[in-house]
C-alpha cells in the first residue's frame, strides 16, 4: 500500500512539473497544427 501511495505522489509531482514547464500547452500545440504559432517550429 505504501508503494502505491509513493507512486501516486511521484506521478502527481511529475504531472505538475510538466504543466509548469509548458510541455502540456494544448493551445500552443493546437496553434502549431493550424500554423498560427511560429514558436513550435
């Protein structure tokens, strides 16, 4: 049980890091596919 809680906490932390580092920026990715945002190129 302790191992599952640790894994969950690490996963939540990793998710927060991804969001804060703008890896998961859905609007920018969407703009890239519509050729609106030159940042991704």
